[in-house]
C-alpha cells in the first residue's frame, strides 16, 4: 500500500521588527505550525466499487466514459458533444453519446497544446487555455475543431498553481482564473492570484479581483447573476486551517491572500504592504460567505441549470472536492451541493460520496470537472482513473 503519513513541525521566528514593519512591534513575532501528509493509495474504479457510490434517493451514478487519461475540465456543446481537457497530455478529447443511452460511444482527440486546461464554449466556438495563452476555434458539425487561433497571451507562469480556468459571464465577458505561484508569498506579477476579465476577442484585459490563492471553479447564480467561487486555503497551517473559502466575487474585491484568511485571521509569515497591520489589511478585504473543511481542494463549481433534477436543485451549486493530502485524516474525494435560499448560500450537503474505501486507506477517484449535459444529467470527471461519471435523476 502506498499510503504515507509524515508529521512536520514548522517553527517560524522573526527577528525584532523596525518601525517600518507591519505591526511596528518592538518584540519578535513567533508562530509554530504543524502539518501532516496523508495520501490514500489509488485503486482501480471497478464496476463493483462504482456500484457502492452513494447519491441521494432517486439518483443514479454510472460511467459515462472511461480510459480518458487524466480528464480535468469539461464543457458541453449545444448538440450534447462533451469536451474534456487533459493537462498532462495537453489534449482536448471529444466524447459523444450518439444513441442517448447515457454512455459515450465515441472518443477522439481534437486539439493539442502543452498544458491545456481551461475550456469554455460560446456561440459555436470553443475557448481553450494553457498556462500562458488563450485560443479559440470553430466547432465543426462532426464535433471536431477548426484551427486554433490565439486571442490572448503572456499570462504569468504557473508555479505551484498552473491550472488556468475560463468561463463566460452573463455580461459576455471572458473571465480567467490565474492562481498563485506559491503557497503564500508576495507575487512579482500582478496577474497572479487574481481573476482577470477580458472581451471574447482578448481585448480589454484587466484584473477583476485579487487575493485569490487558487480559485479553479467559479460560476454565476442563474437568478441573481452574482459570481461565486471556491478558493483553496493555504497549506501547512494544521489539519483544520486554512479552511476552503466560498466567496462572492465582486469587481475590485480583495480576498485577503496571502496576508489574512477566513474572517480576517492573520498569516503571520507574510506581512501586509505599506506598513499596515493585519487587522488594518483585513478591513479592506472581503470575507467568505461560507467555509468548508480545510484541504478538501475544491475544483469546479457549477450552478445547476438543467431540467432533469427535481425543482429543489434549481439554483444549487455543485462542487467537486479533489481530496486532501496535507492533513492526517483525508477529507474531500466527493461532490457536494451548495444549497442557496433567496439567492444566498445557506448550507453544504454531500451529493456523491464513496470514492474513499478500505477505511480511508484507498481511493478510486479524485473528482475535478463538472458540466450539465444537454439532457440535464450532471457529468463529473476523475483525473485519477480516467473516468467521466454521469449522475441522472431516474425516479418517476
């Protein structure tokens, strides 16, 4: 078994600070932090294991496609063709269910670019993002893609977080998530740890929001049109800290990273700029709407806009949790639902669980991408065993 458990104690001690520092302190600032590494062993996604996955009453979960390598982000065209990116291979794979039986019969690689990850579809065109560049192409009738045309370039290097994601907002603008290069540091490129906004042709590029360590999944509430996103918390602050943050993203909002987190807690290892105290910096930031278990690793976030699920799921958001590595007991490895009431998030609940097996010593799925299929089912990618799952509501 390839499980690992390593306890690490990190002591941080800073020399006496001058009057120019953040706290103007005459005494040293000290902190100690404990972290753990625990990675469940990977096992195959056998039919027997898939059958024991748990979903709410009335729902079923099955394999929509498999043998896809490491599928990450998903997008569905108007005719129901599914596209999956593979960051490691740099590919986009077209997946089709031609007889509408809930299982894909066709798979074909339709584009290749090193580091391909982000994907969005709008007005018959596909938009794709590598670490540094954004491309677009026409979608042909057979699902293949035309030539890739570069519309934006020069995004910063990825460092620790190279998983660029893109989505179109209700305003027709293209939004780009650019993660931080590090766990916690002062970035040298202004676009790192931000959400960037631009026109569909790549013009008008500007930073929309800052202080976002690694916001992979984001989407707009179908009624309020407000933008919600899940940000990854920092590592090495202990099993329960930093919690994952569900944020409502507003224009010019600062969400605190790397100086403050959650409800304004200070990250003592990184001093705020311009001699500000952590308390002063917290007052200029936006706090999360809700928080979730630390190190769960939220990936995609999609509001349900299909017609298949029961009415109570309309306006809910689904979130994939890739699963922890930086804590003693694993969390995540599942899909959750964020319930919204009157346009506001109110509670989390499990939606797909069971990928952790053998008393949490093994896992057979690390979920990543989400997409609502044309028929209203929910598609979920797993980049560990190369599967795209389909959750359907089958109760009469």
